C-alpha cells in the first residue's frame, strides 16, 4: 500500500511539473503565433486613421501605479496585432470615441507564494528526484535501482518442487548417490554424531538431455527444503563486479533459509579454467568464479546445512580449483540410459496418454539406443501429434515408430522434387549399404531402407538395429562399419560407372573411424600400440581448437598411409560383396524404387530369395520385435 501511495505521489508531482512548464513557457509562444507584434507609434497611427476594429487592453499594474498594458486587437482587414504601452489611461476613451469595440481587463493580483513556487519549482523538483534515487540506492531501499547486483536465483519456499525421484527414471545410480545428501538435509544430527561431513558441493555430469536439472529438482522435492535455482549465465553481466556481487547475495540469502539447496545449471558458463580466453585473469567471469570458490570455502556446516548442486556437460573445461575436495566433493555421472533405463523413461512420459494395445514399451526401448531422456520425451510427443493428425483415438505403435524416425532423421520431405535418374542413384546407394550390412558377420541388422528425403540433408537412409547395447568395438567391427559406410559409393561405381556427391557424409565418418583406429586405438600393425596426438591442455574460449602433435612429419606421413590403406581395404571388400551379388543389388533396388520404403521383413525376404536362387545358404530371418533401432547411414 505504501508503495502505491509513493508512486501515486510521484506521478502527481510529475503532472504538476508538466503543467507548470506549459503555463510558464508555452503560453507566450502561443500568443506570438496568433498576433503580429507592431510598434506603439504604428498602433497610434492606425487608431487615428480609424482602421482598428477591435481593441483589447490588459493592464499589468496595480491601481495607483503608472499604467502599463498589453494591447492587442484586430484591424478592419482582419489582421491581428500586438503591442505594449506605458501610459494608457486615456487610450480606452479615445478608441471608443472613434467607434472601436474596446475591452479592458483589470490588473491581476499576484500572490507572492504562487510567484515564489513557480520560480523555485524546477529546482525543488530536481532536488526531490535526486533524494528519491539516492534513498533507493541504499541496501534497504524499496526500489530495484540496485537490483542488478542482486542474485537472480528463483527461491522455491512454499512452492517447493513437487517432483520426486519416482518421476526421474533411467538414472538409478545417480539417485542413490543423492540419497545421502537428502538424508543429511533431513537429519543432519545422524551424521554429525559419527563425525561425518556431507559434501559441500555435488556436481552432476552428463550429456545434454539426460535429466540433470530434473534430478536436482527431484532432490529438492525429496528433501523438502528451500530450493534456490539459477543458471551460470545469470551471474555475469556487462558491468564489472556484478557477477561476484550476485554470488555473495545468493549465498547470503541461502544462509537465511538453512537447511537448503542451491542449484546452478550450466556451471561451465562461469567455472571455466582461469587464465584461458580473452582478458587473462582479470575478466568479469573469472572474478565471479573466484567469489564462488570463496563462498564454498566459507560454508559452515556446524551452523546449518547448505548444499550446492551444479550441472554441466563440459567437465573437461572446469577449473581444477572448483573440482577439488572441499568444494565439489562428489561428482555424479548422469549418463545416457541403457535399455532398462530407456524403458523406465518411456513409461514416465507415457503417463496420462492413451495408447493402443499393440504398443510395446520394451520394443521401443530396444529401438532407441543412444537416445537420452529429452529425445524419448520428444519421441512420445511426436507420436501423439501424429496420432492426432491421423484422427486416431489412441496412439499406435506405427505412430511411435514414425516418431522415432522423425527424432533420429527428421520429418519426411515428400514435396522435394527429385528426378528419376537421381532417385535411381539414391536407391542403389541405399541398397548397397543394406546388402553389405546384411552379409558382413557381426554387423547390426538392417531395420529399414528408405529413399524418401528426411530432414535438411538426407535424401535417403538405411537404419540398422543393434541386438544389444554395445560399449566395446573390436577391430573387425570397426572394419565392418567402414565397409558399410563405403558400400553406397561402391554401388554407384558398379552400376553407373560414375560416382556422386551423395557419399560425402559416409566418407567423412569412415575416415574418422580409420584415423581413430590408427592414432588412438593402436590398431595399426605398422605403427603398433602407440597413442599418437594429444589434445591441448590449454583451452581457448572454452574449446580445444587443435591437437598437440607428439610425432614427427615422417610418422604423420605413415598415419596418412595407414588410414588410406584401411579405407582401400574396406572399399575393396565392399566392392567384392556387391559385385558377387549384383543381381540381388538390381532386384532390391528396383523394388525400393517402386515402394520407396522397405522394412526389415521385406528386405530379409528378398535377400533370402536371392540366396536360394544363387545356391547359397538362406539368410537368417531377423525378428523385428526383438531388436532395437540404432545406427543410421544418411545419404548426405
């Protein structure tokens, strides 16, 4: 209420100031615009000549003083005039005798306090505004004049997060690690009796979309304590010292609500390695980091419980002083979920939605290796949107599988016009990928082949399904993967005796795998078990920009030769397979041209028919409902 009254008073003062200025400065100008000023002698000349029609005399003096007045009027021709006179006591009678319409205004009494107020008001207004702002710049001021130095963290007190660990799936180990923090906040005496100290800081590390922020909010919901939530980017501003001031304000507020949780998302925005980037050790970001380090050291766990939880997907660029014991004592990895984790995440996002009887969560989980929680949520939402677009009463398995493809490869672009010749090249390209993937031992089974453009770059794609989540890759597995990537280019060469730019992405990925085999994985017989090349430890602007070469130019030449040898061997292997199965290549490519999409069942049937006709043992049939969806080769 007081704030409203103060604001209302300020508005009234401003309105009064505007009115005063208008009356003081604008009125004479308006008068000058309406009348032409003439000399007093000319006025008398016009009066004697009888050319004045209307005359108005406004006295400016009080009775008893010599008369002075403002004289204005109108000539016979309609022209308005203005002049000034000193002694006009007989002017009105003289003009009336000549037949002029005369009006005389009595002198106005000037009130001394009004005159004083008018003259002093601008000065008083400036003083009042200055006092107002100076008062609100103090720490106890009610205005937000100095709000830029205060923390922007959101405080959840009575409206604490309602999210519990039941709403977070796919990260059971991370939840177990956070249980100690929650128990300490609920019953700190239990730990203090044994001399145990709770971690001052907990760092959540993991790829984007794995649920780090959700996990922190769930921890606050489980602990049922005040919760401060902010982002690393909210500390740093253009003004120097603002970031450190906001950090101090955040921890000062937290001490008032102990026990409590502080969550800082995207910690790498202010926690990067000091001395890197522009500004050396004196830029605003590093001063903010220094203040965070000081505040973490200043925690007094005997007086209260304040625990800092932070999240980042770039732990490699964080300053070592931030990660040492006593600050962020515990590092919790929130990794991509496995098959079981994906199934649990899907069940969480499938709540409160209507699904058909053919929807199998286990199959969906196996079809989505490598996807994180955010991807899975988007998958379910895409399936729901497709079901609504198709006027389905419930979300079907077909809708969800289409949602998987939209998430992994982008939406279909059937409107893109592709010539028949280019469509034929794409069909042979994708068929080459599929046949080599089917024949090579240990390769992921083919799930789907399509020549319908998707996304912004894919003109066609081949999806493969791993039989299980894999964490290790053998040399033969990597060689098979390179052969599969190159088989699209091989197919173009065999059929059209020419090559296109469609394999650009395949070549890039194949070269990357081959170079990793030689320089990082020790899979080169010539170079042996040597790790070649190290990433620079110095970080410029938060990102490694080059490699620290720990080898000579001769070794670099050998590396290039070894990479080329691996690529050539895999290329010849793919060429041998497709040359031997040229009839099968033509047959499947023609069917793909006709249908545009082949699922695993149709593809395996065509492969088995081709194997029987060529007196080869039949290809084993692959049950689609037992396999997850994984690697996809896009025709760039």
